[in-house]
């Protein structure tokens, strides 16, 4: 019989490892639940998130902040590698995230601030 067991590996601390047969049943149940009721909800949620991320009121400020903060982070984290021509694929992905994270944080901050101002 399948059972839930806990792992003592520090990297997986606190996560339950489920034996494969039970894992397949749980996964199949989750997929059926998503198909039945979650798809429309997920679609609405993604539309709302996209509307917030690319909102014309928030985007200009977020882009300015992302360019400034992202450039500072890029220089700190990758400046030497960039100047020495040692940028590889992993570094470019990390560099891209150096710009995405400030954009997302700024957009979130503007949204929360705007939501708190509303009655």
C-alpha cells in the first residue's frame, strides 16, 4: 500500500515524498479538478495578472525603475564577466532577471498602493 513518508534530506526538509502509485492518483485527481472547475478560474486570474503587469498607469514608472535598478544589479553581478567577454547563457538569463525582478516589484508596489487608496 502506498504511504506518505518524510525525507530527512535537508534540501527537502518539510516536504512529503509520496510513493509513485499514490503520486499518479493524486496527479490524476488534480488534473481532473483543474479541467472541471479550475480552467476558467485560472484563465480569469491570468488575464487579471496580465492586466496589472502591463497596466498603462503602472508600466512607465516600472520600466524606469527596472532600467535603473536592473542596470545597477547587472553591473554589480555581471560587470566583470561582461567586460571580460565571459557571459554565458546562464549569466544572460540571470542578467535578464536583474531587470524583470525590479519591474515586478515596482508594479506590485504601485498596485498595492493604488488599492489601499481606494475606499
